[in-house]
């Protein structure tokens, strides 16, 4: 059974007691949407369970604050969300008491790297629930065990740990408790201390990448059906992630940075730029929600508006300008660029950090991510735009 068919079987078979399994599936598909060309390691993709927790926190935020029922056994995660919203957290700079705060918080955690103690506690509470419930049931459809997802718990320092080929349940039971995360006050530390991962084979990841938008819609539709069954009428907006508006500080900072490194032309057309130029997502944010420096490039306003939510054809001229811009940015050793490079290596190349001497290799690695992601978007049906010549 292929991956899409297996996920469809999970979605269509019988009634669920909670929506937690749907949340895990949605998290995997959303991760692929953000990282369609992520490089596997030894033929596999590893998703830290605490990363699933961060995403699930965002999914349940609005339904929890609206009081929408998620099933008779699904009280824990909504309660965790409501308590965090009521308690708040220091140093965020925004109010957690609003329905749209969840996605903003999830993005803030990843972008800033900071995790206040109340937020870390909530993430670990959700992690415990995921391990105890949906991750226990995920491979099991009555009458059949679906070998699509696996679990891997890496050994603790100084411990031999489990054999890699131990079964799914053994790796789930071996997952670390909360004590292993004690003192982890940053997102980096939480990720580094997470020893249990959901494992997706390279082939399954590719199949999800090809059908990711269809799979996401199918999961959301089933989620709505389940809420209706729980006597909790809801609309699609209940499950929509209200992404925060574009950060003006990010845009103005990147514009100033490109000026400092001497970039004065539209990446798409090559024409000289005025002070009113735009920054455009090369790979459209609606299909590739990534705001790292290499996906936000200077463009002429007319070109940006004409391109809209399409991907630009990477002609030789566009490719040359784009690669030159990436190279200049990487060689600048700018603090923001270095932070974005670290995320690029972690998110797309599954490497813990940028190598000690990253400059030439980092530019080539970024370009490989761009090309791979572009190809995945085209394969998924995103329209291609032909930039005009200057």
C-alpha cells in the first residue's frame, strides 16, 4: 500500500474518539509543505516529537478558545492551550488571549528560538499526550497495521539504547520523560534533547510532497466531519491558521541589508531599483510559508505584482542574479543571514548547524534547496511565471 492510500485509509476507516490522530497527520503534511525538498538522512526523514507538539499547539488554539469539542477523550490538549492563553508568558510582546495567537506563538518559538517556561511546559504536556494517544494508535487500522510511519528513540548519552530495528511500540515506550528537558529554555535545546522521532521514509516523504495540498484538504475535511459528530458545529475557519501579517521590521531590515551589500537591481528583470522597490517571496508564501532571507528578494513593484502567487521561471539571467545575491548575502556574515542559514541547514538539510567554514558550501546548499523546492512546487501544479526582460 502506498503512502497516500495508507493515509486515506486512516482518514476513511471508522469513527475516531479524538481528533489527535488527525492533528499528527496534519503536522506531517504541513511540515512537507514547508520543506518539500528536504534532504533525507540515510534514506529517512526524522520529525522530533516536540516539533509535532509545536504545530499541534497552533492547530488547537482557536478551537480551544472557542470551546469547540474535540472528542470525549480530547480534553487534555484544549485544556493545556486554554490554561496557557489565560496565564500568558513573559517576553512575547503579544497577547496570548486572542484566538489568532497560537500560530503566531508557534512561529515566534521557531523564529526567535526563545521558549518561556510556561510555553515549554505546555509543549511538553502536549508531547506526553501525543506519545500516549495518537502516536500509540497511528500505525493501527483495525484488521491491518500500516507500516508508513515508524518511531525511533535514540539512545541517551552513555546508554546502549534500543536496536534501531526494535518495533514501533518499543521505541515509543522508550521515549524520554520530562526530566530530560529540564532547563531547556530555548527551542534549540528542546530539539537537541528530543530523542524520539517520527520516521518517514524518503519514498513516503516524496509521495506526500506530490499530494501535500490534496492531503491537507482531506485531513481538514475529515477533522470538520469529526467535530460535527462530536456535536460541535464548526466551519473551515475554525481550523484555519491565521498567519500573522508580514513583519514590517523584517522587511525594512532586509531592505537595508541588501542596500548595505550593494544590491540595486530587480532579481527578476535586472532593472535598477528605486527606493519604492518591493521584497518578494520567490517561492510564494501561500504555497511555501518560508520567510528566510533567500526567499525574500528585491524586485521591481510591477514585476512583483505581475508574478503574484506564481513561481518565476529560472532563466539563465534570473538564475545568475539570484545566485549572485545569495552569494553576497552569505559572504556578508550578517547576523540575520547566519541565523537564517542555521535554520536552512536544520529544516531542509537535516543537519544540526552550519559547518565551521560555511561560505562557499552554504551558498551552494541554499541554492540546492531553492531548486529542489521550486521543482516540487511545479510538480504540485503551481503556475510558472515568465519574467519580462528589462
